[in-house]
C-alpha cells in the first residue's frame, strides 16, 4: 500500500463519469487519494503550474481541447507527471495513439472499477518513477561520457542513419574552427560541401574521401588530410578514421575520428629531408671521387708533358751550350718559358676552380670599357696561338663603360675565344660580337670540329673534355671557369654545336651603365 496520499488531478467534463471515478478512488483499499476535479483543460493547466500532482486522469474530449492535443498540452505543462487517459468504448484507437505519445495507461469510462483504477494509477506512478530514474541515470552517464570524450584530443563526429550530425566534441571545434552550434543537426554532406572542405589543402579530395561511405555503408575509412592555416585554424595533419554504428540509438549511422598526426608528419618530413641530404651527400661524394680521379689523371698528364719538355731543353743547354748558336739557345730558353707559363696557367686555373667550387669566386666589379678590353684580348690570343684565323669583331648599341669585373670578363672572353681558335683550322673565320642592350650579350662562333650532342650536358664540368678533341691541348677547366665566372655575374651561357660545322657560345650578363 502507498504510504502517502496520492494527489490526483481529474480532468473530465462529464459529471456522471467524474462522479464514478471519484467514488471508485474513495472505495480503493490499497491507497488513499485526494482528488481535484476540473471539467475544462485550462484551469487544470493553471493548477499544474502552481501545485505538485502525483497522477493525472485525463479525458481527451474536452470543451476547450480535443484529441491528442489535449495530451500534448497536458504533458508539456507537467512532463514528469504520469497521465492515465480516460476514453469511451469507441475511442480504442485514439487511446493506443495516446500511449505511443507518452501516456502511461488508458481506461474505458464506466468499466474502471475501484481496484482496477487504483492499480492502474499505482502502476502508472511506478512506471513514471522508473522512467525518471532511468532518464536521470542515462543523463548522468551521458554527462560523464561527454566529459570524457570532450577531454579527448581526438576529434569525434557521431552521425545518424540519415547523415545528420548528432554530436561532436570540443576537439572538432578546435581542429575545424567551427562551433558545435554550426555543426550539430546539420546534414554531413551539406556541412562538408559548404564549410569544412575549404580548410583542407585539397578540398575536393577531402570531400570525395570523407563522403564515400554513402556508397558503401559497411566501409571502414582511413586516410590522411592536411588542414591549412587560416582564421582561428592552425595548420595540422589529421588521420581520418570512420566506421559504421551497428547498435544503439544511432544504428546505421557512423562514428568518425580525427587524430592529430602533425608531429608524426613533421618527423617523417625531417626524416625525408635527412634521407635526401644523405643521398645528395652520397652523390656529391661520388662526384668528388670522380673529380679527384680526373684531376689526378689530368695533372699527371698536363704536368708531365711540360716538365719533360723543360727537362729536355735544359739538358740540351747544359750538354751542348758551347756548341749552340745564340739563336739555338734562345729557342731552347723560349721553349722553357712557354712550358713554365703553361704550368703556371694550369695551377692558376686549378686554384680558380677550387675557389669557385667552395663558393669563393672573387667578384670585384668596377666601371670598365669592355670594348677596349676585348680588342686587347683578341691580340693576345692571336699571338699566344700563332693564329692565322680571321677574327671578325663587332659590337652593337655601344653605351660606354659598364659596371663589371674586368678579371671575370677576361676569363670569359679569353677562354671562349681561345677555344674557337684551338678547335678550328688555321685561316678559318671566327665571329666575335658584343651587343649592349638590356644585358651584355657575347657571341663566339667558330667553324671548328664541333661538340658531340650527347656530351654537351657535361661540357661545363671540371676536367671534362669532348671525346673528339684529339691531341689538341686542354685541361678541361676552361669552360668550368667560364660557367662559374658567368654565374658570379648572375648571367647564363648557352651552346649550340654541330660536328664538322662549328660551335656557337652565347653569354648573357646583366649590365649597369656608367651614365
């Protein structure tokens, strides 16, 4: 038996039915009832705002409200108070709908005997108490779950079977820069299309991957995605993981996780950089080893030849000095001087290329008259190589002195003009032109042996010489020095060559005029 008086609100407009219910409750043996009766819904709702009621006995057909609306309004006014619906014999279908909409029970008017009515009321109250306790427990569990998941650094989406987002945690707000109010309740497809995809490095790729589960509900997804820095958003890498929900309230939906893998990606990037640096170091080491081999080979050959000539000339002077004419002695001494000059030039070239490789190529620009310098170089080269070539020198748009490094200009001009003479027949024509425009353009064009096409890409490597040079003297350093000299001037060089026809070198260097 209930140990307190059950405060009962009866809402019934038929006086006879109301009297029968009151009598039945007064006759009940297992509980005491205090009955408050209204024949309209409005005053009953007013009472519910002021007083606590244990049970409501509700007729759904009242003068001021009718049908399920009566139930809705009553339940809205007192959501925690159990409702037993009073119906007529013909209202069975309506009574069932009322149960589906939240009523605890229903009774047919005129058939509600004292014990049945009392038992129905007590059971309704007990069920309501059980439901309230369960709701409180679920709310506590949900609050606990929300707190735990909210503290997680993994971004979490819960999506129902209709693709609507029903819950996200705080990490989603942090990663995506969008508040929960802008996410929860939204269709996931619309949310991705209208807001989320634009924060990613590849928006369309993210959209395609993150929504592909629509085509296969059982699909488990995993992919990496890159968020770019933006307003209220940090750059980060996320690991997306998504899987179906197989039970519970959101069966048929999905749960998505976004794990921050930024530090891992940074580590992988650093590892990749180290691997690339190691590979480059290995390539450089291999190139250095090949360069060393070519250097040793070149030096042993280039120094042996002049040293042998010097030794032979000096030995002849020593042995037959008293028998030689003055002219013969001068010839031997000239030979020794030429070979020494050759060795000194070779050492100078080696030092220059060494400084260039170390990034210490000297660059000391000043205002110089390059036209006069080129005239001097032409005469020097012709004397040095005893040349009978016809060197045609021309220049266009001459603008006076320019700001350049004379030593570097001499390196470039002397080497390229020397090559044009060395690798073409005596008496052939060499064209040498200067064009003073926005850049200073040098063009050296010969009618020589040419360079094989497959070797053009290596022509500026130190100690490299074309395979068709024969016994023409050279160290393989000249073009390497030219390239470094041009780079020191922020210029560039191009070469066009055909075997047996000739070679053209074109050099372009930025210039600054003196006026």
